[in-house]
C-alpha cells in the first residue's frame, strides 16, 4: 500500500531501540554481499569493472580471483581511499574516468548500493554494452518500500539485523550510531518498478530480495546475438 512508512508497522520507540541495538553490534550490509558476488563470477573471469567502488573493499576481495580489476567512483576521496587500499595489488586500478567510458569489455560488471544513484535504464544499457558476450552483471541494490510486502521485508530485516550483527561483531561497540562513510541517497524506485525496467533491458535477469534491506540482480549477457 503506497505511502506507508516502516514506523507505521512498528512502534517508534521499538524502532529507536533497534537502532541503538544495531549500533552496539554494527556490520556492513554491503560488504556482507561480497561473498555472493565472488560466488557468482563467470568462469573464467579475466576482467571486472566495479562501479561505485567506494573505499575499495570489493576491489581487494576480487583481486585474487580476477586477472584485471577496475574500480570507478565519482567521489575523489573514495577513489583515493580505494587506491591506497589496493596499492599493493598489481592487477587493480582505480580510474577517474566516468565508469561508462571504461576501456574494453568486461567479464563482469559489479555494483553494490550504486544503481539507485544512477539513471537506471540508461545505466543498465551501459552495463549491457560494457559486458563481453557471456559476461555477468552482479548488482546488490536498495529499493523504496511501497507495498505492504515491501515493508514486511523491511521489518524482517530490522528484526534480524542485530542478530546478524551479534554473530559478525560479538563484542559490543562503544562508538554509538555512526554517520555513513559514503554518499547516501534514498532509493525512489520500488522493487516492482525496478524489476520491470531490468527485465526490459536484461531479459531473464534474476532479482531476489534479501535480509539486510537489500536485493540482488544477476544477469548473464547472451554469448550470441549480442549488440
């Protein structure tokens, strides 16, 4: 049902209490999905473009598995941190060029919490063009909760969030609620709307909801009959 907020489904005091509990056992929702990306890389995977590479955590994780890893980010401070993190990795580079002007084609293009910052249909078409035949698009994203079902998934994520944090970060943090280290933008497109756009550009793509307020998109470019 459009117009609902998560606070309509749970009490405000409960919501604030859960946020404080999450802060005691923090974990990165984005980094959590790096293993999903690594497990779904095509074989062989000679080259990967990571769009919106941030501080370079995924670049470093990809390096042992890929011949060439290219990171792109519009934020100069993020690029500097990524370059510093990957300075000892000879197969990793960080470019200041727009990601959709990257040289060559890639066996995989990855995005983690990035697609909702971009003009979605245009970005998907750019990804399709940059992928080599048989290449794979692996995306971890966020969508705006619109339906009751969307909000129930968010409630499930909220409830399980501290449990996952307790497993990943068992010692309580005293830092309190911290500001996001990355540029933040709320998604405006619902998962239903996003699915329609993705399927129009990448027929057969697989979209799945996950806990942690995230969804994944996986699509393999056909090996024949491609543009």
